C-alpha cells in the first residue's frame, strides 16, 4: 500500500492527491504524515479531507514548506477550526494555497 511506497521512496519531497473520494482519505494522509519524513510539498485537489487529516500533520515531525488544498466539490469536512490549528502549528510553511 501507500506506506510501502513511501518506504521505497524515503527522499520523496512532493506529493499530490487528486480526486480521492474514498471515505477514508484521512487515513492516507495519516500514513503520509508518519512515513514521508522528507516531504516538503503537499497538494490535495478534490479529495474528501477532514480536520483529522490536518491534525495528523500537526503531530508529525514533517516540516512542510508548501500546502495546497482545493475542493470545489464541497464534499470534505475541513473546517476553519482545523485549518486554523494546522496553520498555527505550521510556522515553517512558506506557501499556502
């Protein structure tokens, strides 16, 4: 699965998820936060993401430099609270879109 892929690419710096409508997408993001220690750029487009996904990054030792999120489908459950908490704990971010 995804954890095996991330272990096979330990220097992975950029990752993009697009059109991931599965109900357990947050679990994928949690796996990324645990196993992609060199990740600097994360882009999520049209995926069902909740605050839980962002909070997994708040607890991980990953220092993202850029974070992009786009969801025109309104199918995610990301709230202002989750985004605010993520941003308050991610002072190393240089790009947010």
